[in-house]
C-alpha cells in the first residue's frame, strides 16, 4: 500500500510588503486626505460650542447617558433616530455612487484602514528607511543591537499613535478635557479604559502587522464592489495594448517592444503587493500609487504618461484602434451614477427639511389602562394618562396642557392645581394627567370618546398635539 500525499494546505503565510516611496499627484492627494481625516478625528472632540447653561459645550458629543447627540448647532434626541438612519443611507448611497463612477476610491483614499496603514508605513519608513533598507532589515536573521533599536523605536511610535487613536474615540462620548484628566488620574470609568485598550490593540495590530490582510480577508466590500461597477467605471488599469510585449520577454524578441520596460516600479510601490499588469484583482484598492510610479518612469525614458491610468473597459477597443478615449465626464455622468446622485440628494434634502421643520416642543401620550377607568365617589369617570413633554429650548419653559374632544371633559394635572407645568431646559418631563367626565355626560356613558391633547409653550405660543381616547362605562358593561 502506497502512502498518499497529504492534501495541499489552504493557508498561505503572509508575505510582508514593503512599499517604496513614491511622489506624484495621487500620492499628494492621499497625504491631503490623510491630514484632513486624521485632523477631523483627533481635533473635533476638543472644539467648544456654547449651548447655554446646564448643557454640554462640546461641539461633537454622543451623550449616551442622556440619549442625545450633539453636532455643533444640531441636537438629535433618541426618538429622532431617523436622522441617523438617513445619514447611514446617504453613506451607503455615496459609497455606491463613488464606486460606480471611480471604482474603490473610498478604499484607496479615505477608508480608516487605509489612512492608518499609510500613517504606520510613513513611520516605518522614517525609522527603518525606504523599501530596500527595510527589506535588508527584514531578511537579517540575527537580532543585533541596531535591529532591536529600530524595531523598538518603530513599535513605540506605532503604539503612541494607537493610544491616541483609542483615546480620541472615547472623547466623543464624554467631555473631552474632563475625561482626559480622569484617564490620567485613574478616575475614569472602567469602560473608558477597556475601550481605549481595545482600540489601541486593534489599531496597533491592524495598521502595523495585518495591513492588506484586513482589506482582503476581513472587509466584505471587495466582494460587493463588482455589483457596483460596469464597463464604464473608471478604475486603475494597465494599458496592455500599449505596454506589451515587455522588455526581455520572449515576444519582444520577434516584435516591436511595448512601452513597459518591466521595471517593477508599479509593483514596488503597491501597498497590497500586487501587479496591476495582471488585470483587475480583488486586492486592488485603486490607490493609484502605481500610476504615479509608472508616469515617473515614462517621463524618464521619454514615453507618454498614462501606461497605467484611470481608464474604463468600454474605451479599450477605441484605444486599441488608435482613437482617443471618451471624455471623463461621459463615464462619470451616466444613468447609474445619475440615479445614485438623485437618490443621495433626495435623502439629503429630506433630512435637511425635516431638521428645519421639527418643533422645539414635543409630546407623547400613553394612556394608563390598568384599570381602563376609575369611578369617583360622585359618579364621575376618570382616565389616567402619562404625558411626556420635551423642551428642546435652552431655557425653562411653561407648558399649558389641555384636552379637546367633548366639552364635558375636564383636565387635572397631578401635583398642581394649575393646567400648566414648568419643563426644564433641553430635557423631557413626565407629567401624569387625569381627564374626568361628570356623571351623566356623554363621555361617561359612552364606551369610547376620541380626545386630543394639546400643549402650548406660553412664552411664544408654539403648540403640539397628540390623539388618544377616553374610556367610559360602556366599555365595562
């Protein structure tokens, strides 16, 4: 009996990637986007915004304790979650729009994994040198004093960035200056330290060691993007009809050589470690660094730029025939992208309109149905309601509560002989309300009577209402 060969392993160990430094318009654009996004992330919690007394003065704050979200002059309450849902829908539609027009530009320029990985690679290059120096250090098996010093320096800087990342995140959920002091004095809540520790660890590992593996194995978007792209999508690609055959290839011996000199510059600068000349690949994040590298080589050898470029599949036949590709705007503005733009804009306009027409006072009415009604000593029928009043103003307001439905109905407020109640600034207030129908009246005898509760802000006359019902004796008979 012969021994069978073991089945091939489905796991391939990660090959470290050491991208080479490159300069050009796309690399500069990535630096700008990195600076803007990281600046927003780290600085926003420290911006102050005066909302009046007894209210937080942090411009961007997710106040979980009070179930409130503050964004400069905008305040979102917990019951207004539709604003958050609308923003998430806009984010999804925006991702579809940009992918349909320009491929995975989100992945290549603005995805947090890309931004922090770029930052970590920048630190690595500053400490250990460019690609060749890092390769030599990686291949050096002996851990001498120099290698240990460079590794510890790099890891320390990565760790500082990771701690700052985790720390900045928790500042969005509490007053940043106060929490900053509490973190360093040991007075912060345990959940704050746990959150910082988790985000520090994930940032350190994802940006420093896993890098492209997060994009390839953990992120679902590479597998979804194909449904968002078509032959008119502009994406990073290699003009094979112009570049082939390459120098030193077998085909080049018997035919004129193409523009590609097989210098591997496009591969050496790729943060994903792929060869764009092999065609579209799941790993490609369309960061366009290969375009910068290739254009630089083309200029040096006196060839036209654009051997690697943002191109559309639908232009391939035209370019092979020697014709000019269609204008960029014809690829960007087409039915699919226009539909995404219309949907995206429609949701945005709806959110803005909803934001500006919402009232500064609101109410909810919950009838207490256990029991459904109470018969008083004089024969009157009383129903009980819990009315929650919301005052979104920055000052205390006096609200008057009334009920409309049948002239015989009378409103009584628990705890006060008056028909009005003070509601503190920027908060909700629960008020128990009794509605009484005199004996012999229609609401007392009827099974059900429709009633509408009104609240009025006595300072400016603004009003709001909610409908409910009054239960009489007919329901019990």
